[in-house]
């Protein structure tokens, strides 16, 4: 029952991660955040792999998911530091867009309560003819929205890592128990006591 509960919990966590990752991918596409888009794609693939491994009792796949969960926590901590400008990072840099766009985040122009206003054109202009808009009077700044998204992802991935380790341990113990069933038993469970052939002939003769 405990093993089943751990598997079911991990399945629910993986499904929740897929939903939140797809939601985040949509907004990153709208904001031209190419580095997060690439990271989200890898994340979605490996979460699906972990979900498959959990459902199909494949501990190797679950181990791969657990390793990625640790990496994903680290990535989201970096994103939080990036938007909150911790450690010398700047939320206005083009690091996440690979210098292909001047957009910083979709939430910068479409955050809660934001009024959109077109920014003054710079000397370099907006690549690809993209109109750069700014949000004014936002109830919640885009950096806090992005930080909350990353915080949720990091928290769920951390819990998923713990449950993945538990499920891998349970599945490994189960495989070991199957390997040793009847291994040291001189009379296996499927052994059927048979009478010697000469006794069978004797009974048939009588």
C-alpha cells in the first residue's frame, strides 16, 4: 500500500508538472524567452519519461527523472535570482533571449493591472520589427510573477525528487525480492509431490 501510494503521488506530481510546464511554455513563447523555451521543452520530455517509468515500473527512467528534477530546481533558482537581480544578475539583460529580442517577459506588458505603452525606439531598434511595449501601473511587477512561477516549479520538482527516490528504492527492492523467490528453497512453491512410478503401477494393478 505504501509503495502504491508513493507511485500514485509521483504520477500526480508529474501530471501537475506537465500542466504547469505547458502553461509556462506558452507565456515564454509569447515573451520570446528562448532559453526558457528550450529548457521547458527538455523538462516536458523528461517529465513524460519519468511518468512513463513510474507507470510501467521502470526504475531507470525514474532515476533519470530524479536527476533532472535536481537540475530543474537549480535552473529555477537561477531564474529567481535573475529576475530579482541577485548576485549581480540583471533582469534587463538579453541573457534569456539569446540577444535575439528586446522583450524581457510577456508579463512585463500583460501583468495584473498593467497599462501597455509603446517604448521609445532605441538606436538598435527591435529585431524582426517587433514592437516593444512596457507595462505601466502593474499591480504585480513581472519579475515577481516570473519568480513565483519559478518558485512553484522548484518546489514541485523538489517534492518530485524526494518521491522519485522513494519509488526507485521501492521498485529496486521489489525486483530483488523477485530475483530471490525460491532461490534458496530446495522445494519451490510450484513443486508438486509425485508418487514414484512403480507405486502408480501397483495401484493401477490392484
